[in-house]
C-alpha cells in the first residue's frame, strides 16, 4: 500500500516535470512549479529525489531506457535481418507516436545526460550498433564501420522524428516507417553496389 502510494507520487512528479521541462527547459523550471503541477508539497519531491537535477536525470534515464527496451524487444522477436530492421523501425516510430512528450524530452535533454548513460542494452544506440555488428558478422550486410552505420541508420529516423515534433510532418511516424525501412535497407545492404 505504501509502495503503491510512493509509485503514484513519483509518477505524478515525473508527469509534471516532463510537461514543464519540455515547455520551459530544466534550468528555467523550479521545484515549486513541479510540485504544484503534481499536486504535492515541495518537500515531497525531496523524499523521492535529492534534487531537481536528479529528477531530470531519472526522468531521462526512464524514457531513454524505454526506447532501448522497445527496440531490443522488437529485435529479439524478429527472425531475420530484414524483419529486424522493420520491427525496430516500427517500434521506434510507435514510441514517438504514442509518447511524443517523452521523445521530445529525450531529444532536448540528451546533451545533458548522455555521458551518464550506461553503454549496455539500456542504451538505444548500443542496441542498434550491436544489431549491426551482428549482421556484419553473419554476413547479412557488407562489412563496414558499425558506429557510422548506426549513426546513419538512426539519423534516417531521428531527423524526421524531430521534424514531426516541430510540426513539419503531418502524418504519424508510423505512416512514414516503410520509407525509413527502405532508406536504412539501402544504407546497410545496398551500399557499394
């Protein structure tokens, strides 16, 4: 019962912080604004987080980890290389479509936190890079620099996602997913041909 209440309060703080950080930025948002928006006393924030900065980091870590988890799940449920490319692209697009605020926060605050992110399966970049390294090993794709191929592949999806957040693309990200898959396929498989 007490644990449920703690989780609910933490989720309220996360939701309020997400909205305010996206609207104003982390530095311009006060703890008082966060707690007022969450409907809790200011001291409550400090029972869950040591500071606003820790709250900002934990919020980033949570959402960034969700992206990695979704990509990893899509990858593990796929049987061949093409299916894995499709599944991971669709998983990413769905996340942007259903949680644009979380994606926006990750994009806007990543420069503050990427140095703290573990280089393991909780990191979306590591998930994509390991998938590409495995594809090179299995000879599913021509040999190449996995870091560069990861950067290009992520860019194919990330830049349109950024355009979507800024209102430059009208359709859902999922509506564009086949275009992303084809472009990534060309980069990974057809390059040099």
